[in-house]
């Protein structure tokens, strides 16, 4: 299933979980760049290992990247 990654959901979750120290300027910039990207929940890690992840396809600006499905619409 295709879902849409939302940067604000990921940032809010990191803060809620007490992981705001992981949100340095470089990381937040990368998260915001990915905002609105399509991600596919049908991927190796979610199908084989049952992890709640969606895969954003890579491009010339960033490699492919797994994101948590709770950070997606």
C-alpha cells in the first residue's frame, strides 16, 4: 500500500518519545525534505520481519529510506 510520509508526525513522535536529542538541524532538514514523499508498506522488512515500516524510494537527492508507518497518512 502506498502511504505519504509526514515530517511533522515524525518530529512530534520523536519529541513525545523523549528522543528530541536526535533532532539536530541536519536531521530535521532531511526529514522536511522527505515530507510528502510516497512510501510503500509492501517491502522486505515489513513483509519478512513484520516491522511497521514503509519504504521511500531513493532518488538523486537521497537513498531509499525506511520510515515508521505511524509517521505516514
